[in-house]
């Protein structure tokens, strides 16, 4: 159950492979604010 085990996340990181224990879609998670709604504009 260590780095040489293909079935664990640590083993997949060590081998550079992906699968159920290490999914690809969680690799590039970022905290950008592009999807936040813009505040309404102030009218004077």
C-alpha cells in the first residue's frame, strides 16, 4: 500500500498514471473568479 501499489493514489502519482484512485479532472483545480456575477453598476 505504498508508492509501488498501482491501486492507491500515492502509487499512481509515483507511476504517473490515472484511474479511479487518481482522477484527471481534479488535477487543475484553480481559484479564479471568472464565474462570479458582476455587481450591478451604480447610477448617479
